[in-house]
């Protein structure tokens, strides 16, 4: 009597492996589609590629009528696709955070440079001396606008790539403007009373 359940399981397993595991193939394809929609191609590339490769191997095994291997590959592909979706969500959140920090840091640096340019105007520094700093502000504002637009549409990696390095010149220009203000103060004759 004890051997009857084991025999039934063996018969069911053999019967299940006598035709393609279509349900598991469909489930794996659905998981891959969900991972793709979550951005796994971009944010979890390695695991996503592994999942799609596993599904292809499952289809190849079906073509060779090796349904046990197809079942195994399809289940594995589905699990990898779910992992890719999870990693994509984490990667997307990290990329968004990095892009937001970079945008905020660059925007703050631009505001500091603009404040120094205003002080330079008050100190009557020549516009010619301030032209490079104004050009850096203009370029940085254009990059900020592009990065913010990319951030709004969810292109976090692109936003981060756009903003990277855009603020490198700003500290040098702040120093140059401060030096020009100081030089102007030294050259200015004292006021008579």
C-alpha cells in the first residue's frame, strides 16, 4: 500500500514529461515580459539575459523532444526573470537617486557661481573678465535642463550620464570671479571724503 503513492507520482511525472511543458514555457515568457517592462534590460542586464537565454534553451529542448530538460529550463528562466525584475526595480531606484543628487549638486554650484557673478557686477568687474564664467553658467543650465527632462520621463541612467562632469568647471570659475573681484578692489583708488 505504501508503494502506491510513489508509483502514482512516478506515473504522473512520466506522463507530464511526455508532452511539451507549455504552461511553464508560457509562465517563463510572462515573467520575462514583466521583467522587460520593469526595465530589466537596462538595470539588470546580466540576469535578464540569462533568463531569456534559459527560455531559448527550453524551446530548443522542446524542438529536440527533451521535455524534462525543457521543463527544467523553463522553470529556471521564469525564476531568473523574476530576479531580473526585482534587480531592475532596485537598480532603477538607485539610478534615480544618483541622478537627482547630481542634478541638485550642479544646480547648487550654478547658483553659487551666479551669486559670485552678481557680486562681480556690483564690484564693477569688466564683462570681458566675466564672459568665461557666464558661458559656464549657460552651458550648465542647458545640461541641467536636459538632465531634468530625462529624469521626468524615467531615463535615470541617461540623466545621470548627462549631468556627470557638467559642474567640473564651476569651482574654477567661482575662484576666477572671486580673484577678479579682489583684483578690482586692489586697483580701485580709495574714495575721498
